[in-house]
C-alpha cells in the first residue's frame, strides 16, 4: 500500500514538471520500435505524453513546432540493470552505496539511495539513456540484495525520479566458477562458500514462507515482509546468474519454489534457450562487451547470445553489467554488437527500449513511440546504434532535458583555453 | 658364509614376498673409512658373485645366464664367465639384474629449511630485503652457495621407500629460491652417516622461476622479475670475477665486498657445473634455453610433463631433460555444465601425457625419469612408467632414463648407470618384464655391495603340481598350486583352497574333509626348500601327522610379452595445443583485393572501388586497376572495406605470470618480452576484431616499470615469432594513484613514493643515476676498472640516449606537466598513456612533440579520472598532438574500430581522422609507422577485410592478414568450432569412465592433498573468490588460460 502511494505521488510529481505547451516534433524519421519507421513524420507531445504520431498530426493551436528534418527520433533507452545513482567514484568508498552488508537484504530499497545530483546521470542522459532500473548490488556475501526501482533521469529528488518501485527483488546466484590456476585452497573455499550460500538461499525462502504463513501474528520482520510479494508472485524475483551451472541451479530453484523469475546476466543463457522459452522466463542480458567465459568458445559466443535467444523465441532485453554506471551511455553499442552477430539492428533496438519495458511491466508507459505513452524520447543525427552518431535533444515525460553535463562543460571550458580566453 | 643352503638350483625359480629387511649378505662396508674403529673390526669378505642371472649390463646389452662379480662394493665383471673360486655365490636363476636406478630429482636427505627469520616483512609491507646470515646475496631467493652435501641427513625410512622402487642413488636437490643451491648424489644405503652415502657433492646448481606472491611484496613478484634477477646475478658474477682480477693488480683500489653467492656461481658460469633448471609449464623451456644461451650454461631441463609439446625446441637445443611421470587426473567432466569449463587443451593433455616420454625418446632427446611430482610414488611410479611403456616408450629407453641417462647428465657415469667393471655395485634384481607388467616384481637392490631385500629370493616359487605324502591323516596325493603372487590357490580334485607362501614356508589351508578330519578347515605349515616341502601338524590336540612333498612339475610365472606399439593420440600437432591452434603458419600468399572501399589512412585517403595488391608479405600497390603480383589470389572486394590492421598501443595480453614487478619503485630491468605467452587466446580473439599489432606494457604499480614488447598477432607462432621485428624499444613509466598506491589498501603506505611530489623526484633521481652510470661506462676505458653492468640503470641510460622510448601512464594535468618538464630537461620525447587530462595541457604536449594514447570514454571509477572526458582525443588532436585510442583490455582490444568512431561523436573529427586514432596515429606513437598503420606500397601487408565500414558498430572483419598471411578467416573459424566440438565430445567420452571410477574411489577415502606452500588466499569474507583475488594471483596464471580479465586498468589494480 505504501509503495503504491509512492508510485502515485511520483507520477504526480512527474506531471507537475511536464511541459504544458504542446510540441510537435516534425520532419524526423520516427523509429517507433513498436510499428516500424515513419519516415519524415510528426509527433505531438502533450501533457507529458505522446498524444499522436504519424506522417502528419493534428496539432492543437499554439503548439510549438520543432523542425527536425534529417534527424531520427527514438524512444528513450531503458537501462535495465544499473547501479546508477548508487555510486559516484568506485574507488572512493564514501561515494558508494550499492551493496548492503550481509546476505539477506530483500527489504533494502535502491530508490532511497539514488543521488539525484550524481554527475553520472546527465552523462548517460546525453546519449539517450532516459530510464534506468537501479539495482542493489551484491557485496562479497550478498544473496538477496534488495529491491530495484525504475527511475527517469530527470527530477529534483529520487521521489520525483521514481517511475516504479519496487520492480523486483534481486537474488545474486552464487557461483563456484573459479579459474583453475587459482590456488587449490581458493577452489575449495569457493566451493564451500557457494554450498553454504545455496543453503542460505533455501533457508531464507523457508523463513519467508513461515513468516507469510503466520500472517503477521508475531513481530514484524522487514526482510520477510519484503518477500511476501515475491512469494505471492506479485513481484518477480530477478535472479542474477551468468554461467551454465548458476543458470541451471536458478531454474531448478525457481521451479521448486514456484516463483516468477527474471534471469539477469545470462552469459550462458543461449545454452538454455529452449527451456527459457518453454517456461517463459524472461532474460535481461548483460553487456555484449565481455570476453567468452571459456578459452574454447568461439570469439563471438557472447555477441551471438542474443540472436540465439531471439531465434528461440525467448523474451529478453539487453542491459549493462550493473557495475558500469559511468558508461551506461554505451548501452546502444552493447546492443549493436549483439546486432552484428545474428540479432539484427531492429531487434537490438527493441531490446534496449520496448523489451525491457515489457519485462519490467511498464510497457504501457515506456519503450516505444506510441500514442498514450510517456513522451520519453530523443533525437539523433543518425543511426543511434552507431558510435559516431550524436544524440542532440531529449524529452522525458514531455519535458525537454538539458543535454549539458560535466563532460561537455569541461570540453567547452578547455576549448576556451585554446582560443586564448581567460580561465573563468 | 658360502653355504649350499643359499644355492637354489634351476629350474625352481624363486619367488618374492615382501620382507622389507636388509639382507645379511655382503656385510662389508664398501667405503674406506677415515673414522677410528670402535670395538672389533669388521672384515667380512666382500667378494660376491651373482650367478645364473639375466644381466642387463646396459640398455641393449644383455647376458643370459650371466655372472656378476663384485668386490667391496665395486663391480669386477659382468659376463658369462664363472664365479671366482673364493667368491660368495648367489644363484639368481630366473631373475634379471639391472644397474641400480638413479632419480635425478628428489628432496631426499635434506633437513627442512630453517624458518624465515622473524624480520620477514609482514603482509603487504613494502620491499625490505630479508637479511641472510653470512656474506650472502641481498635477495633471499638468491642462495647458490647453499650446498646440500653440507647438510645431509640420510633418512632410513625414506631410503627404504625409494629402494623398493628400485632406486639406489638419488640426487638430493635444493628446492627453494631462484638460485637454489647445489645438489648432492646420495646412495640409498641404510647408513645414516653422511660420509657413507654421499657419492658426489655439488653436482649441479639448481635454478627456478620462483616468485614471491601476494601479499608478500618481496622482489621479484613476477616471472619477468625472476628472469631479470637471474640475469643481473650472472652479470654480477662475471663482474666480480673481473673486478677481483683488476683489484689484484691495483693494490690501492677499493676492496670489493665479499659475496659467497657470486663465488658459488663461478663454476656454472664457467661451464664446470651443470645447471638443473626447473620449469613449470611448456613456455618455460624457451625462457630457460634463452638464459642458457646468454650465459653459456651447461643446462639440464627440469621437466614438467608437457615436453611432448615442445620436443623440437628441446631437441634442437641438445639439452637433456629430467622428466616427471605425474599424469593429470581425469578432468572433471561428469557434470555437463561444469565440463564446459574444461578446455580442449586440457582434455588433450590428459590423453597425451603418458606419451610424453615416448615422444622424447623417438625425437632422440636424452632424458632421465624422476619420481618427483608423484603424490604417492610407491603406488604411482611403476604404474605410470609402465603406462609410458604401454604408450610406446621403448623399454631400453625407459631403462636408460633410470640409469645411464641420469648418471651421465649428473656427471657420475664413471660410477653409476651400468653393470660394467669399475662401477659401483648398485644393482636391481627383478623380473625380466619389470618395465611392462604390473605383476613383475623387484626382489632386491644392492648398494655398494650390500644387499637390501625387497622381496625374498630365498623362497622358491611353489607354483606347479606337487606330489604329497601324508602320514597320520589321509590327505590328497597331488595338488596343483597356481595363481598370481601373493594370492595363491591350491586345487585337489574338484576342491580348491587358499595357500600362502613366504619366509621359506608354504602354508596350506585345506578343508577338513579333504584330509579326513572333522573340522571346517585346518592350517598345515610346511618348510619350503628347493628340494621340496616337509612339515607336520596336530589334530584333536593330541594326534600328530606328517606331510612331505616334491614339486613334480614347476609352473613358474611367465614373463609378459612386449605389447605392440600403439598409435600416438594424433598425428596432427597444433600450436598452441587444443582449441584454435594452428597446424602450420598460414602460407604467405600474393594476393589482390579488387573493387573494395580502401581506407588507406595514408596520402591516398579513402578510396572507393579500388584495389590493393600484396606480394611477399608487403603491400605493393593501392589504387584503381592495380597489376596483380605473380601468382596472386584474386579476392572480390565488392561491398567490402579493406582497412589497415588496428594497432593497440596499450595492452597486457599474452603476458604470463605477472604484468607488474611492483615490488620496487624502479624496475626498468624487467622485460615483458621475457614472459610472453603465445598461447593466450586473446591473440586470436583480437585478430577476429581486426587488430594486428599491440604494445604489451608492464603495469603501473611503480613509477618506472619494465620494458615493453611490441608484437604482431601471429597466432600460432612461439614467443619469438610474435615479436615485432626491429620495433624501437619502449618502457613503461607511471604516475598518479597507482604508483603512490592510493587504491591498494590501507597497509600500503610505506613504499616511496606516496605522493606526486615523490614520483617526480624518483624519476629525476633515476635519470640522474642513469646519467652517472653512462658517464662511468664512458670512463671505463681509461682506468680499466670494470664497471658493474647494472641492468636497471642501463635501461634508463638507453632512454637518455634516445634508444628507448618512454610510455608513461598518466591522468592528471599536474603530473603530466611535471613529467613533460622532466622530459624536456633530459631531451626525451615520451608518449603519454591514458592521459585523461591531456586536453587540459594539449599545448604543452604539442610543443614537446609528445604522443598521447588514451581511453575513449572511461571515467569516474577513481578520483584521478573524475575529469576525464571523451572529447580528450579530439581536443588534443586539434592542438596538433598525435593522439591515439587504446584498449588496456583484452576485450576492448577486439573492437577498437568502434572506439575510433567515438572521436566523430565526441569532437566531430572526420572519418579518416577518427580511424587514424587506432591505425596511423597508433603506429606513430609506437614509432612503427614506417612499417604499419596505413595501406601504402612498401608497408607490411597487415590489414583486415570488413563486411562494412570499420567505423560501424555493426561491422565485422571477415579476414585479417598479418605480413600478407591470412591469420583469421571467419569461414575457417566456423570450421574450427565444429572440430573443437567433435574433439571435446570424443575426449569427454573417453575420460568419463576413468573419471567416474576416480570419483567413486575419492568418496571412499577423502584424500586431502597437500600442494606444498600455499599462497595466502585473500578471498571474500565468506571464502568466495573476488575480482581482487584474480588480480592478486595473476602471477599463478600459466598458459592456456580462459583469457579472464586480470590485467586491466579497470581491475582497480595497478596496470
């Protein structure tokens, strides 16, 4: 109930800042994602929403008309696995709030630690990343890491930025995978640690079920309280698992516990494509910009992952590895590498817009250029999946956002130096 | 002592039962003593003749029914003659006599190393030399003066264990340190008096690449550091020699310090003492051989079981090898998901390992076999050696590897290895099929004329048909004893019963009914001699009965016949082994690509519908309608883009066991080139991304790191084959947080420098020291006083002479400026690496002519990258700086093309300008732009054919060429994947049964293995493995790894 209230408040807060005046974006190719490309089309923004789009739209009187001929308009990217806002400088502990201590923290809320003034946010936004799933990370011992929140990269506070919370409870599946060249002691310790962690997961779910069965008869336990929506199937469990052993165990676990899960990471997911399809387990893939796990695997094993999932009909999105918020802006290029090796550009674009919106349950508001959805979109001077392309303007819920950021400011400052101007 | 009771006549062959006692024959001590006699003198005659034995005098020379005569522990003769009249005769009919076996690699008879002194630096402290007692080397891993013979402590129990395997002499080799000390040849007699057992002291000097490991921080902490320390120490030895000679002539000269370590290295350096050099993996051979060649060492390679992979190299070097028999356990393939983590090279090694010795033998490489490395030699040694023989190792070679070969390589061929007159009487009495049958036994060993029984030869073999006479009971008149020792069974009619034999007794356990008594079973113990059996028993507690018998028909064990030689696992030899290895280098092929878009990155710019011609590894023409070179392959380039091979100016790929020698602040003596790993799969993976050259840099853990190595991606070549010929040498320097240890943890606060102030000063001080070194070298001619060759300063001196170029890791503008001013002062022109704030001082860089090689868009992960901006490259380029983008990552290195495109996005450069960031500008920054970086006639034919613009994020290379040779082809790659899958399935299928069996056995008894010294594993709070662990233990990573990212700047370590 409380969380619902927050969501409502957040939605209201968003609308306060939406531009009141209708705007028509005209002349650009509209990459709708949901229904193809509308060449040299028009898109009407009104009340924070996409009011209409097509070859021509009926603009209300007084609507501002922006000529974007030669440009392209895309729905904003949705980065579906990020630590954005929870960390500023990775090496400086005081600026890092991403992993709570201990193994079982399903009650921890990422949303309340999002620094709305992080310098990292405007940098991501400047390349079209407009919505971000902020995910609590696993510390050394972390298993149930907490609750994620979907935010837009606009707002004075995390409350204003919030789009949906909680989106899911996150579980970092333990791994026994240790390079064979590590000391034997390390191998043994890792195996023992993973075994212990598996026991802890089982125990946590048993305890949570016991708590639910007691129906609040005893004292409150924040941890198990947070697990009730997961056990009820109302909130999905996001299981972070990359290698084949982890994925197998996670799938066994979710079947045993009758849970609705989303697989996150999924480096080896293609090896389970048919199972994932059959059980309708959606996948949020990690970055393509990783090396194959194993020496004997083909150089493009990771690049080809998404294409294989697509071919098998698995629902999936493409995201980052949640440790790289400073370069969340490179999300489209991670999608592009998947695109080049079997996924195709169109599918790749969908996997960072509409598909994550569907998996996170916000496809009614985000992910494509469709009438009635939030006017969260950006303008680029070319194919947005290409590194060379520049993102020029962006709107979040109908409000045009400033594309300047720390980096552009430094760029301009030092251009002034070489123009012989004095330091400001 | 000569008694007929010891005579055992043919054909009754004796059998062996383990008795494990020293025999009573040949009591004379074989040495002439210097010690005074206490009590009565012992003067047992020492003339002994072993008769009627099959004598294997040496491999390939056999005397059937021979006589071996020894006197006082020395062999007098071995032939078919009769025994001297006064000799004690021992009949060994049916037995084979070999020369005693020699193990060239053991730790036998050594006292445990004294515990390190209490002053050992605690965890994570900065370098401080551990003082060694005496006038020794400053580095505690350099202790060549250690002489095992001085500390021998014979161990009777261990000696017996080794004797049971047939060993009579072993090399006791020191096993700690880099220069480990000198070994001793020790006989395995039971005397605990070192004087009795020492055969030869100071046999060899022992070397190994031993590193200090995290968290210890003592020099060296990397393979390249270990090599540098070895080189410096050998040069110091030479210098000490010369300096002392000079000093002798100049009586007023300053006295040179004493140094026992250098004294001890004179002999190996003069070729008077062999150097037994331990290796850990197949890449070490080349490293050891290079050191051997540099210092003209008389090398013996300490093998590691992978010799079959490098047999040609070893053969060409003419160096003998000590080969272990430790075969890998069956890899963990029982769980399909976990089996994914076992690589093909590892699966292949499981199949090849038993063939190792055979491959060496067939190649003509001299080798000795050692039991070292076996966890349970008493179970594994003969089983594994026989496995080698079953895998086709000729038995004569196997014998030689235990006798003549070790004796020869250890300089003891005059004493050991054969049964020839004059050799020490060290012999093994065994069955003829010792090398091929698990049923064959060793009966006894003789050391210095003294007999040590392993199994009794005095008890005749009872197998055969016996006629028995019973008195007092009605037993069977005839029984037949059969079976394999020691599990014998007797048959009487349709009944059978157990029999045991030993200690000159034959015990029968017939059921009562067989002898007509009312008892379940009874025991009849008979005395067994060559003449028959005789004995008695008692029934009902009163009635006595007698038995006697004769062996009517003897049926002794028949030796196994030699088996046919199996085929080798494969006739194909790839390099590297396993996945994606090449059978041969790709052929040099003249070719012409036509009608392609050609990104020349040279004066011709970007050409549409153009051709490029390649001959003899060089580009011969670029343009429209070029003439095809002779025999050129024509490639249709329509729709394709041809672009220069990408050059990565900052990489840590293909470096084994440490990219940082982070122990000292200045380590300019270490060389990345000494630690190349040509098996690193990254080389192949980056080829698939169009990258053809890279600079492999030392890390950034210290202000002055090590010498870099520029390579070409000649996947399939060895370390030497990767080197970019004649590339100007470079070196890594570093500034900022890494060198001042800001992010290393709270304990790293003591090593100088800890501030950017100190960094500037240590660079200045080192430059000045190098200048003084250079001046001293110049003056050397005048005084004649030999100047110590200092590899550390010599390298820096090369920088000052502009023979070597600095690549300096840098972030903030203050430190960049500070080094720029130092560079100006010393007249050097560096390339700044990373240089994230270069845009703030681009004017300074341009004026200095310094290059800039940076990341595109990494930022925010630590404080000094807070102001990093992706416009950096473009801003610097616009100020006239030669700017390039690099990877510092084995992952990013395979898509640098798209990184270049970011210079268009961030800074509005043109396509050609942007692509220069990873081609021409990168070549200029490495000063190899005369050879590579653009597609121009006369340059190396290093290029890739792309299916789209190389600046596109959707492009992929279809073919990549180096020196005109096609090192990557996507179609070939697809075929190779299929081969890998097939091979994996075949091998896993073959391994599964053995693995399942091994697992069942493991469940039985939880065997805790001890791997010896355990590096301290940091781990997470609960024992899980962290990224930091991977980085800390990267020095453990040998060849054939998965390419896990351990050597990158983003790993928050110092690179």
